């Protein structure tokens, strides 16, 4: 029997991209928030003995996690064969250790919640820093999809004269992969962070690649302060206005407007989080690995 995909609000287009590649079906899920803030949820499509796939990208996670966990529990109670989660962006991974006494290691606790609610998880480029893999904190099978091939393909078409720049050491793994796929040179800057909104970066030496377009590459643009600092340095150095490229575009506060004001000529993200900067589709990448998770139901 074909798997059933249930997109959460805002995830309909992404879910359709996945469903079409897998010859799956789309189910109807009603979600409503009462005036007091509590959620109402109802599966309008029968889920008994079906492979249920919930599709929900987890930006602004505190608004989404309770309805998501309730949906998984409801599907199981209604007799679903198995419930899986596709989260193109997976939140709560930055707090991966106790930096100060008394802090909550939220990455571990959210992983426990999702592991008790779902049978498997598929995501794209999670922000892993101190963890070697999601398997260190998740107790369910997980599949991690790399967006680098999609970013590389976009660069070949749109910025073939680029030189890729990582704004800090944490971005190095993504910059190297994207540069290799696009056949472009790359460098990584050094970052000094003195606070949430006080960041400085080193100025890159691009003398080896004169006339090339700087392309700042990172996995996430959240507050954007690191990338904003990098853009300003590049502009002050007399280089071409840079392109900003990221897998996940959260754009907290005025991050998008501030990046443009700093001098970015273009800001581009994948469609993992719906935003006006989305220019790189990724559902096809996730569908390839998702097929192995639902193949029993497809048969």
C-alpha cells in the first residue's frame, strides 16, 4: 500500500515534490489553534495500516513541536503501521554541550522527544558541530541529505566565475563540498565573536583569483551577523559585491534586509525553509534517500 504524506502548514509544496517522486499519496490533516493557544488536530484521511510520513520543516520549532508530536501520537493511536518525519531543516542542534553550569543541553532533549514519537527521520544538512552524527543523540534511524550537489549545480549556472568564501571555521565543511562540486576555488575566514551581535571576521586574500565574484557560503543564515560582517569586509576591500548562499535561510529579525544593506548583491537559499530567497529545490535529493524508508509500503 502506498505511503501517506501529511504536510504541515507551509510545507505543502515541499511535500508534493517528495510525494510525486515516490508515487505516494497525500492525506488531509486539519490543524487549528484555539484562542487560548491550544491546538486541535484531526486526520481526515484513514491512516490504519498505512506508512504515515509527516512533513514539517522545523524553523520556529517551539510553535511546531507540540502539534507535530501530537500528530505522531494520534497516527499511532489510529493504527498507522509506522510514522516517519521529514524535516528539511532540523532545529535544536546548536546547544550540543553545557557551556555554562545549569544550562539545558536542548539538542539531546529534543532528540529524545522526536525519537519516542517517530520511527525514522530524514533531514538535510543538520548543524552538527560536536556530534559526529545524529545517531549520537537520536535513538531512531536517521538519514542526512547533503545539499552541496544542488548548491554546486546552481553555482555552475549562475556564478561560474565565483570564488567561495566560508565566513568562519564551522562553515568549512559545506564550503569545501560545494566548491569541489562546482569546480571553484575557496577560502575560509577566521571569526572572532564577542557577543550575539558583536562579530568580526578576517579579510580574505583573493589576489590569486582577480576579478572573480565572492560567494559567501554557510549552512544557516539565522541572525546573519557573521555573514553581514563578512560582506562588509569584502565591500570595504574593494571586491565585487558578494553573493550570499546558504542551505537554510532562517533570517531572524531583519537579517535579510541587513545583509542587503551591508552590500550583498544577491542572497540565495534552498527551499528547506520557505522564504523569498529560495532558488534551489531540494525535494528530489530527499526523495532519493526517502525511497529506502518507505519502499516496503510502495510495494
